[in-house]
C-alpha cells in the first residue's frame, strides 16, 4: 500500500515549493503555492514549479499529476500561460475538469466497460453510459500522487493503483517524470509495473492555446499531423475498429492548414463530436525523434511541436467547453478556446485485436515518452 505523506514530508514539500519562488509568493504565471496546499483524506497536495535557464516555467500539482500552467515566450519575448487550468486545488477538486491531468488507467473508452484477457473477463466501472472512459471515476486525475522533487527542472510523481481499482486487474505502480528542458520542452516520461496481467494507456490531458489568449478560439491556428489514417466513430461515438484514410476528408492535416478550415463540415464524424475529438494513426511508428504534430499561431509567433513513442494522437478541440467555467486570472474558457494533444494508444484496444496491444504483464515495464516543444516563428 502507498504510504501517506507525513507532516514532516508536508513541511519538506512546502519548503521545496517555496524554494522555487524564493518564498510563498506568486509564480511567473501568477499562481501561489499556498493555494494548492491541502490535506485530503490524510494525504497532502502541493504546487511544484519547474524552470529552465531560458525562463520557461511549468507549474504542476500532485493532485491528479496535473500541469497547471506553462509559461513560454512569444516572438517578442513576452511570456504567457498557454494551458487551461485553475488557480487553486479546490477548483480542481470541485469543478471536475481534466485540465492538465494524467489520465489512467486507460485514456479513452473501453466499450461496455469490460474486456477479456487470458480468458478472464473483467467488468470495469462504467462512467459514460455503459462504457468506461478515462479509467472510470475516480480515475488518476482525481488521485493524490506522491512527489519527489529531482532538481529545479524535474519532478517525479508516483501513484499506486490497487488490484481491482475501478475493475482493472493488478497492483499497478506508476511513475511520471516531468522535466522542463533547456530546449523549451515539457518532457513527460511514464513508467509502470504490475503484478497481474492488465491493460494500460496513459496520457496527459492539457488544453493548449499557444496564443496565450483564451478569448480567441484555436480555429485560426495552423495544424500539421503526420498521419495518413484516423480511427472513426459510429453514431454513438464508439470506435468502429477501422483505420480510415484522411485523404480528401476534414481529417487531412498532412500539410499545415487552419484548425477551423473544415471543423464544421456536415459529416457523421464531426457531427457526433461537435468538432475534432479523434485519434490519428501516426506515421512516426514510435520514433520520438520524428515530428508527430505541430501547431502554429501566426499572431504571437508561438509554435508547439509534439514528439512521442505512442502510436496515436487524440486531437480534441475543446468542443465541450461552453463558457461556464472560469479559470486562472478569471479567464472564461469557451468552446474551442484550446486544443488537446493526447498521445496514446487507441480507444477500446483491449477489445480490438487489430489495434496495437495495451497489455502489460508482470516482469515487464511500461514506458511511454512525449515531448511538447515550444518555439517561435518571426
């Protein structure tokens, strides 16, 4: 069982958090570590500030292993926050959004909340109709992770998921490493082990708007995805198991074009989701040195590139945000104010043998790597 953080540990975490800002003051993004320090069921939450030598700052809370803010410069050197989030841990607990969260055990849907592995059928906790989405509720996004500050620009967060949690088999130990590199990258590495055969599909659910202005949608930003195929849905937003070509469809981003160019085309795939909320089958084939996707904002000059070992990339254009959520600095998050780049395996893979396997067995180590690299164009 995971050990609870002691009072002494809490004091040490506070010292580490304050050491990053000099004292308990606002971070570059305007956040206060004190607003993230709570005791919840005997466990303690905090805010951790990661920086590089160029001034990039990323704030992370161990509640849900969430990215809270990402401060990066525009073409003129102006730093702005480019992710959705809240200014205190209470809002994360009460408003139940996936902003910045580590999602598990399984991002995406497992249809009918069950799967069979080694002739054993596992019934999961359904939380989206009859389906299990994002690992069930509460998932990893609602858990308190154990923190280990590695250095000024690196943080390790760990979670122990007991056998049977939300119906998933195996005692699972998960470590997520967050690093801010001197290349202005947010580097995320996932590792996990299990004592029983299980399935696992982890990802980060940050909502990005690299313009830094969330009053504008991302529709005017240019997107490139190195993918020839995507995984379609049926009329109930369940994956069919197909991998269809993107050519001559609204899903063709092989060459950069505006997110909004075809987002409202009248077709089943976009009607069922109200915009993009699909997984592209990456051509990168697990090579995290190859560019998987890039988004560019002409106004600010900011760019973000995605590199990953994962076979798929879920693009979600925040179609479900409706302007009724207020986040950091009283920012109102409206429809399509941001876009998610969720590197992952495909939804319902445990029930779709044609998809790459998500099975993890005892003696194996799950590893996944994703980099979000920020830059500028002049």
